[in-house]
C-alpha cells in the first residue's frame, strides 16, 4: 500500500494549506491529496486550498475565516467588511445581507471558499481595521447597492453626525471616499 507518512506528518489539525505548501512532502501530490480528502484528513475549500479539520464532540470544526482568507490571498493585507456592519453605526440600516467583501490589493472576483462566497474587491487603499468613521464612508461609497432608503440614511447621518469623530470622518473621506462620499462629508462636517 502506498504510504502517506511524509505528507501526514506535515499536516497540523486546524491549519489551512495551499497545494504548494504540501507538495514538498509528496512525490505525487494530487493523488495524495485526493486520498487524504477521501479519508477525511483534509477538506477541500477551493481549487488548491485545503483544511485539516479538528475533531470536536460536534463533528469536524470549520477553519477560522481569517486563516482561509490569509492563505487564499497569500498574505494578510486585506480588510473584511460587510453591509451588515453598517447596522452597528446607528444610521438606521435594518437589512441583513448574506455577503462579505474582502478589500485587498490582488483579486477582484467572487470566490467560494468552503461553503461561503466572498466578494474579493481590489481597492487601492483601505484601513488596517474597521472604525465607525470608516464604516460611514464605506456606507456612502456603497449607498446605491444597499437595500435601504438612501434619503433616510442621509437624513439620519445628518442628524447624528455629532456622534462621530469629525476629524476621522474627514480623514477617512479624503483617503477612502468616492467623490460623492467626500462631497457629503464636506457638507456635513
């Protein structure tokens, strides 16, 4: 019987792997990966992307979202965002969306990773982490694509602009805002 010992030794439970990460531990990587997927030692997340599940009392664990995205993009220069995050800034958004956008510098495509579809969006600039002020700008940038009443959101922003740090709003608008977002913020602040 064919031995997979070298490859199995290089796999750690809970880790996400690209095919090329595992190729150095196998002379026939595609055959070996197929065997490991069939026996359940690995789960295929996407073409060339695998996860070694940890066994729990509830079954196989799922990989950490951030680990999957890091491995897919081959780096950590990205920002995870979603229209659902707008609900946290108090401007009256009420809809729930089944989507996440991954702002990055490499890819612009919708990709299924595991059982989730991510919208990878190439952006020239984005912050390292989310803030309320950035979410306001991101909401304004994406206003047309939201299932919300645009006029109500703009009215709510106008009446609640005091709850945000005005300097950060201006900086975020200047750095990350569309022409329309910059104009709205300049009129309000």
